[in-house]
């Protein structure tokens, strides 16, 4: 399923972002998370 595949990619990307934030000693900001999901929705809609 295309949407499921897109979700998997988004989830992997989020994990990478969170790992980067951990390395910097920061918590993953929800603003970034929201932007990622918004981008995924746009990509899925087009």
C-alpha cells in the first residue's frame, strides 16, 4: 500500500531526526514533527 509505505518512510525519518536531537542534547521539537507530517500529507495527496 502506497500510503503505508509513505508512513514507514516518514517514521524512519522521524527516528533519525530524534536521534540527531538526542546527540545535540535536545528533545525533538513538536514543530519539526508537525512539519514532517504536513509534508508527508502533501506528498501523499499529490
